[in-house]
């Protein structure tokens, strides 16, 4: 039987390497008709399906191959890649760990492992994995680029620039790496160099919309709204559906006081993408600036659409104080915690990576309980056909969770959660100084203020006193912040997002 299957697999593999995916798939399926339990055929079929974008059948095929041959590092690596791409980070990391146990010198698997860790915001783990890939293959451009991306995320800009330069020497034409290098120059406020870099990257006539958008970012970040607006308008004239250019233009116009034109830019985004998170946040601020309180309240109702609820204890836990204490202790031991991550809103504290990958039973029980509660909560919501956000309630989503540990004088900047639909924060530990009878609202969560460099407004705010064991749920486009506080006790919370998929 093996003698009959082998030539078919070899023919399929030859077609596969030549990029003839349909022919390769046909050969692999033919081999499986002859021998349904051939692990190589199942694995290779899964790879073809992955490359065609048929992810669920690809995952099923590779999992089937691993049931027959569980010690195939290549199959484990391919499965890990797909699981990571579909948001199943904990399962992906298990696959990569198993593959690397079997093949410690598997360079591309270390690179993929680094990317999974990066998606999980485990920056230290990602750096370690990328560095291992580079140690094994010094000229591995993708690993250098991945490492540069993580260094950019953690604010190590000079190191990131050097790492991207190495990646570009190895692969000079890889546009995503070139773009990230230019972003580093922006973060270093070397705007003239960034502009030169963007002009070199996007030098073809077809690139003009992207070029002008990036130039708009440079000018806006440099405080030059006039030139930024010129570039954003050029990008929109060439390609009207560029959301980031429309948002950038709207921000410039709001700072310049041209609220009518800013409204047109935002409405164009919301017409194409009803409920767009960032556009909804901007539109709310614009209504407040225009003193259109009723219109602002129609889309951002701080009383109606913010819920305060107590999360039940996980099964098997009856002592609330003991459970909360154990949870706080576990969160303090999370190795992914980073102080004041530059790409996030936390200041004067620490923020973790994705909690679902944290191998801790008390954290796992919390996430399981939260997931069950949110499933029931979403089912209880009634769609509102005339509301751009609530017209559709997501039924397919992933749950992202992370912890925030704020120290004395810690706070969070005003922000929204652009990729999510529903967000929330659960309070694990609060300093005794945070209390209801406090006119300064120290340590409270505040909704409704402006943010993202947009003008302040005189519209209503809602301030909520945190309470241990309770959580605040809100639409993800609601701008919110933590008011600074003074205490020797940490303020510990778990934030989470429902992200439609």
C-alpha cells in the first residue's frame, strides 16, 4: 500500500512546491483514498488548505495527521501557525512548545513561536523566541523583523531601528519591514527622516494614496495640522475609502474648529462602516464640541449603555475575600507584566499580556466564569436597528483579557478599544483611599471626556466608584480613563474586550 501512495505524494509535493495548489490537493486527496490514515498526506493536505485560506478544514486535517503521528514537529508548527492566526493563542503556544521539544533547532518554528507570543503581548517571551531563531539562523530576515516589531512595541526605539536595519540588509524589498522602520523614526520624532523613508517606500504612482496618508501622520504627529490635512485630503481624493485618512483629517479639522467639514469626514466613514469604533468616539466628541448634546447622547448614552454588575464566583469558590486575594496574588506573579507600555494607556503601573495564556488555575477559573457571564449578557441584549453600534449584537467573537496594576499616582489616559465591540473592567484590589465619598474621584473610572489629542469639551461625564468583585461594562467606543490616585496599595483590575470575528 505504501508503495502505491509514495509516488502520488511525491507528485503532489512537486506540484505543491511549484505553486500548483489545486494539483497538489488532488494528489494528496487521491493518496488518502488509497490510505486514509497516511499522516504525511493528511499533513500536506492541511498545508495546501491553509495556503488556500480554508483554515478550519486545514486545522482538522493536520490534527488528524497528529493523531496518527503526534511527534511530527513540522505538523505541530503548521497547526500552531493556524491556531495563532485564528486567535487560539494558548493552543498555538502548546503546539510550538511541543514542536520545539522535538526539534530544538527548528529555526522557523522559533520565529512562529515568537509571533504567537507577540500576539499574546508576552513581549519578553517573544523577544526570547525571535533571538533563538536568529541564533540558529543568523541571516533570518523575518526573525530580525519580528524582533524589531516587538522592540518597537515596548518602546526600545533605537534598538528597534538597528534591528530593522539588519532585517532590511537581508531582505531589502520587504515592504512591511520598511514601513515599520519608518514608524520607528516617527516614534523618535525624526519626522523629516520618516518622510524621506516613506517617499522611498511608496515611490510608484499607484502608491500615492498610501504615501500621502503616511505623510499626513508625520505632519499631524509633528503638530502641523495644516500640512497633515493637505496630505489626508489628497489621499481621500485618490482613494475615498481610506478610513485612517478620513479620521486623521477629521482630527485636524476638529482642532482647527471646522466642525462641519470634520462631521462630513466622519459620516463618510460611518456610512461605509456603520459602528466604526474610532469614528463613533470622534463623532461623540464632535457633537459635544458643537453643543449638540442630544445628538451626542443618541449615540453615546453614558447612563443607559454602561452597566455595573457583580461577577459570580467561579465554581468551587465560596469565600469571596479568599478568592479575590488569590487572584490578586496570581496577577502580581504574571511574567508578562511590563511597566508603562508605550503603546498602551497605562501610566505609573504595569500591564500584562493576554491572560488566557497565563498558566494559573485561579486566572483560568476567572476567565471561564467571565466568558460564561458575557455569553449570557450578550444574549440578553436586544438589537437596536437605528443605532449604528447596537444594530447587530455579535454572536461570534473572541475574549481578550489583560490585567492592569496601578501604583501610587498611577492612572490611565483617555482611550477607547478600537478593535472591540464590548469592553469591561473587573476590580480585583482597591486602595482604601478609593471611596464613594471623595469629591476628587481619585482612582475612579471616568467616561465621556475627550482624548487622542482632540479638543476638550463641556459635555457630561460619568464617574463610577470601583468596587471589588464588580465590573463595569461599556461599548468599546466609549472614551474612558482612570483618575490618578495616591496610595501605597496597588489598584488591580482586569480589562477585557469582546472582539467580533
